[in-house]
C-alpha cells in the first residue's frame, strides 16, 4: 500500500496542476467572451477579427492536424522547464537567471520550429497564399516572431526558475507538491491576465500596433520579474539550508 501511495501522490499533484491551469484558462475564456474578445460566429459577423479570418482556413482534417502541431509545441514548451527543474534537483543545472533564460529561449525556438515544420505540411500552397495575403509584410512578421520568441523564452525561463525555487524551499521543509500548486496558481493567474490582454490587442479587425507592443513589453517585463524573484527565493532558501547544515555540523562537532 505504501508503494501505491508513493506513486499516487505525485500523480495527484500532476492532475491538480492540470486542473489549476484548466480553471485559469476557463476564467480567461469567460472574460474574453464577456468582453467580446472571443468571437463565436465569425462567419456572419460584419467586422471580422484578423485571427478569425486567418484561422478560418483551418477546417476539417487541416484543423485536426494543426491541433497535433500545437499540442507538440505545447508539450515541448512544458517539458523544457520540467527538465530544467529535474536537472537542478540532481545538481546538474544552476539556479541562475541567465542559464534558465538561455534554455527557456532554446526550448521556445525548438517548439516554434516543430510548429512551423508541421504547419508547412498541413497547409497547401493555395492556403498559404490566401493566409499570406491577409497578413502584414515580411518585416512585420519577422519582428513579431522575434518578439514572440522573447516572450516565450522569458516565460519558460521564469517557469524553470520557479521550479528551482520550489525544489530548493522544499528541501528544508518538504511539501514540494503543495508549493508547485501554489506557484502554478499565483504565476498562472498573472500569465492568464497578460495573455488575455495581449490577445485582445491582437485579435481585432485592425491591429493596434502600439497597444500590442505595449502588451508585449508588459509580458516580457512580468516574465523577467517572476524569473528574478524566483531566483532570489531559490538563493535565499539554498543559503538557509546551507546555514542550517553548518549549524548542525557545528553542534555535532562540539558534542
């Protein structure tokens, strides 16, 4: 029975984390629907948002294939911070903001590469041409990709460092699963609000570049704030554990 509990508890925390993300996503969707950011009947609407026009091409089997492509990108994005946290727990990765950002950025690029590779096989040349005609120029698209990579890289770096902080703080007092749930709810709420604002600026009949740029900068700043705050918490917890260990060794030596 003890063996089952050792397996059941981590899976319970995993399911709990998924539920927290689902609930935050549901709240965000509710707000988007109530404020008109999320469109439900884009076919009969007179003013159609740009994302609805572009994504209307994804129908039938192409839509299902895109779900697979998006799922792969999400899996890679999630696995990156988890792997970093595992490497940190094993002592193979440092709790450094620069290192976490570097591998978060690399993970973001890998996820985007997988998405592009599959997307090029999902859409026909006619669909690509139709979609391209509705998008801004190449320079704007490249700039948008760079900004998105910066956003996703800092986000994944922050997630990696939050994991390190949870692991380090749990070494002294335990409760890693509970700490992960609290961090997921707190940081997830921030990400949900910022994602909703960014999506509202992007998904309009005409894109307000100034507003979208403002939200993008806010996203990156918030990600960096979470990254450095988590690093400070991890460093403080590590120093506290080291000081406590030194004190215990001194007591044993003097006894």
